[in-house]
């Protein structure tokens, strides 16, 4: 199993817009591309952020779409491989 985590710091006053973009654009794109699962999270407060985690059966050709520059201050993506159960 491959997991991709995408995280973005949201531009001031744009958290609701970023939440909508992540759920309606990023997650929908991943699921349409064959992701085994996808979910999103938010953190509000002084430094609001949105996070999306997608899970794939094998290495995806898909990468996260880029949001409008006015929506996020910065965004990063990481790829993870499943370690397996503890022994």
C-alpha cells in the first residue's frame, strides 16, 4: 500500500475555500484516478492548514492537482510505503 500526504498552509481568510477545494477537487481527482481511499483534515487557528491523505494499491501515476495560488501560502506532498503489522 502506498499513501500520499498533501499538506497546505491556507491563505488568511480562505480556510472554507481550501476545505472545499481539497474535498471537491483533490480527493475527487484521486478517487477518479483509482485511489483505494482518500480523506481530508483541517486545522484552524492562527496557522490554518488542510491535509489530504490518499491510499493506493500500487505506485500511482497521479499527483495532486495544484490549487489557485491565492488559496494557499505553500503546499507539500510526501509519499509513504506501508511498513506492515507489528510482530
